[in-house]
């Protein structure tokens, strides 16, 4: 009886999220520099390709904040119903990047200096940029810039077709999405053990525990019959591909406040199968949704200039063939 009630409480909490028109959440990578370095070392990187110390420091404190606003409740919404989307990546040292989509207009800004320090790749000095760089100077200085998202998608698609690349994959239709959700729920009902505990003051904790390899093997087993309905090129791993996946038990702790989802904590350290990885988890915190707005003073990016000028690359005149 406890298993049924715990699972049902979780179902209802997610249903409440779907009834909202605006939703905000924060994803926090709960780890430390030592664990990230150990995780990287375990992947046997090539000499010189190890994760830089600065990158490990920034990632260990990174947070991603997302807000989505729709004209309809989110569980009834399609892409055309979304009126605003915002995403921000931040660290204890400040914001790394921010993106907003309001209608058809996209707005971006980024701290390229911080990203350069993180990757070990210095950012060019604004004074060294060619005149045709235009608004890209604002990008490098971390200012807001804006462009037409539909025009950008069209330009990218035309570029891919011109180079013989694949066309953009179509999105999942509503019918296929519902089939995937049902497959996920069926696997969870079979493989996940639920427990619930009260926390007082309207707070409850629902824990969901399952062996990782069994869970993903069963999940992809349910999805595989739907492969024909998935976007082209979306390959699914076979059971043989998954046989070496860690089979440690993973627990997700869902915090409910008055029946609504408030936070999710997942400890992934056991999946690393590395004794030096002491701290590796994800925390998802639900926030009060705030309407995404267009930032003031954003500089307009000229897409023709961007695609055909600054990023066009050198010409034969720049590098004569008889000198190569």
C-alpha cells in the first residue's frame, strides 16, 4: 500500500506542474573539484586533454536556471504555444551565459573571458577584430545581442543542405510523446521502489530507488518498438550496448511541499564506479515562474554579415595555392 501511495503522490505532483502556464527551475551540479578531476581521469583522456583546473572549479559550482512560459497549460502546449523561454548558466563568480527567446527574437549574452579561462583558449581582443565583425564586438564584451531566431534556423538549414549535411530533425509529434511517457511510466511502475516519509509543515519526501542498468535496459526495451516514430538519426542503444552500464542502485529524493514538487536530489557517485569520486549529484529546485522579458538595449546581429562575412573563413586570395 505504501508503494502505491508514494508513486501516486509523485504522479499528482507532476500533474500539478503540467497545469501551470509558467514554470521555472534551477539545476545544480552538486559536486566538487576533486570528484570532477577523478571522474575525468577515469575516462583516460589523451595527454593535454585533461579537464583544466579552472573548468573544474567553475563546473563544480555551476547552476542552470530555466523559465518557460506558454499561452496554455504546459501539459497541453506545443512549440507554437510558447511565448517566452529563458535559460541562464551561472557560477559563484557570476553569470557565464544567458539566452532568452521572446516570440521569434532570440537574445544572448556571455562572459567569453570566463569561458576562455575555463577552456584555456583566450578570447580575441575587441580592438583586434576586423571592421566586418560589427555586433560581434558586443558579444565579446558580454553585452546583449539579438537576432531573428527563425531567420537563423533557416540560414543554418540552408548551410547544412548546401554542404550535404542532414536537414534539421523534426520534433516529436504529440502522439509519439504520449507513447514515450506511457513507456516511461510502465518501466517505473515495474522497476522502481517508492517510499514516502513525512517531514512536517506540509513537507513530504518520496524516494525512488532502482538499479541503473536494469532501469535503462528496460526503458530502451520499451522505447525500441517506437523507433519508427522517432526523428531520423535518433539511434537507440541495444541491450548488448548497455550490458556494461553500472548496475548500482540509484536513488532520487523528491521533496513535496503541500503536494507540489519542490526539489529533486539524485546521488550519482556510485555510477562513477570510482572510489575517488566522493561527491557527484544533481539537484533540481522548482522556482516561482517569472515571465521572460526582452532585455533593453540589445544590439541587433546582422545574419548576412554573420554567416557570409565574419564566419565565411579565408579566401584563396588570402592563401594563394602556390604558397601552400
